[in-house]
């Protein structure tokens, strides 16, 4: 488009609209776009200056060319006042529900291909909102989750809690293998600030942690070794007993990893003096082991948006959080690391294939 396409009268009128403090902001922005185009600014320059996108700028210009200044006052174009028929909208919604497009651009391309309808980004956003389409990230659910096994386990757990004596306790146990790497995470910042970056590192080195947590007190028992196996399982369970000398029974809930069920672990548990009693969590049910939430908090507090120059620094930060921070400040985590268990029904989700 060429500059100077406005006549002097219209240019003055639009400048007056722009200077008027009572003008609606979105109307003023459209007028501002047309004035900048008239001055010879490119769509890309205007988009960057006004925090828009190129398609939106071009859409404002097309509206102005077709309907003049009055057209810029209307906000029903595109998705709000749709020129698709009811049948076309139905077909569009059904296609989105079946195809699950990952971007609006794909949805816009489908509309263009099927119905020869073109939408700006803003118009497509309005359309999809109006017809009840939302952007959702799928939730990961185990492929072989068992509803009945979850219900039975939760019932047994609640029964155990109700029947325990003051000299009995429960703990939840699992292993985690955090990698020495930077983990970028979304955060708030000033809109006009430079883009954020996080220094990266190799991410090849890992530390291997076997841990257990008491949800009543936040007490943690942590073992860090070169590898996690039956020997570290026994070492951790032995530490659990040592840390709780007054307990006659310690019920430890853990997943069904092979090393948790190994022969040597069973032999150790069979010794007469053992006070630890293992209770296995159903397969494919990490949501029934609250220590999984501890690992999530560990990443949120220690690894997100933080670069550790050396593996030693990384290891020390992880262990300090697990061994010191969590037990000493458990009030900060108690609401998220809980045994408020719920059954996850596979039927509650539409699983993508």
C-alpha cells in the first residue's frame, strides 16, 4: 500500500479522534494504524510499535478501504458477527473436535480451504471463542489404569489410618533422578523488557536419590547413590527404622519397581526385628504416591529458571532442599504434598490416539 492515501480533511478528522481522550481505546488504535500507514510505515513496523501482528494491521486497512472510517468503529467483523452459516459452523466445530488442531493457523487454513473464508488472527480468535472452542493441553494418564484397583487401595489405606495406634506411622517412598540441566519455566516480567533467557548446561549428568516422606510431620529420609537398586532400598528402609525408634510398625508405601520387590529386599523384611512393612501402590498410579508431588516441588523450588554451573552445586541444592528445607518448612508444602487421594477414571478423559 502506498503512503498519502488519506485526503487532508479525513486526516485531520482522524487525528482529532486520536487526540480525544474519550475515544474508546480499541477504536483509537485502529485509527492510529491507518494514520501510520498513511505516513508510509510498513505493516511490520506498525505491528511491532503497537504490539499487534501483521495480519491484524492488514485487516484494519482492508476494513477501512471497504467501509471507511465508520467501519473502524464496528467490532463485529470476523468471529463476532460471523459470515459462516449455521451448518458451516457445525462442520467447523465437529472438525476441530475430531482433528484437534494444535494452532489457530491450521484452523484458519481449514476454513479457507473448505468454505473460502479468510480470517485475521483477531477474527479467528473471536470466532473460536464464540462457538465454544478452547485450547487445552492433554493430561497424561496411564494407558492401563485400573479404576477398581485404585478404589480398593484407597479404601485399604483409609482403613489402615483409622486403625493405627500412636506407635505406628506411614511413609511414602520413591526414587528420582534429576538431571543437571537448566529448566526454563514461565514467569511474570515487564511487557517492554527484553526477552528472557536461561543459561544452559549439558544435562548429561544425573544424581540418583531414593527418598521417603512422613506426611504427618514432613520428615524426610534421603539416600543418594550412584544407582538405585535393591541395596539402596534396604539402606533407605534401614534408615527409616533408625530415625523412628519408638515406632512398632512403619508402613511404607511405594511403587512396584522390580528392586522394591526383589528377593534380597524380601529376605531383609523377613528378619524378626524388622518394623518396616511394605505396601505396594497399584501399577500405573503415581497420583497415589504423594512423594511424586515432593519431586515436583523440588523442581519448582530448586531447578526451575536456575542454572547451576557445576554438578556439585546442583547436587548440594537438591539435597539441601530435600533434607533441610522440606522438614523444617513443611508448612509451605503441606497443602500440595497430601494424601487427599482420588480415583482417576479413564472414562473421564477422551484419550488421544
